[in-house]
């Protein structure tokens, strides 16, 4: 009864083999790195009141 349990414990805690790294294209790596260092600024969304006015104006145009 203890043997299966011991085997499971040893299997769970044995040293894991790290996954092999996949080479990444240099251009993609540079692009990702530049985006991480210079993130785009936050986009300014219209307020609820402005959205209501815009929606009403678009409906009037139709």
C-alpha cells in the first residue's frame, strides 16, 4: 500500500527537466522589446455625455 504512494511522491518531487528554448526571430524580439520599453499612451475615450451626443448626432444624420 505504501509503495504506490511513495512512487507517486517521488515522481511528483523529482527534478524537472527544463523545456528547450525555441529560437525567436531577431526582428520580432527587437519589436517586442521596443514595445515593452515604450508602451503606447492611454487612449482618451469620450465621456458618457459625449458618447450620448455623438450617438444622437449619428442617428439624426441617418
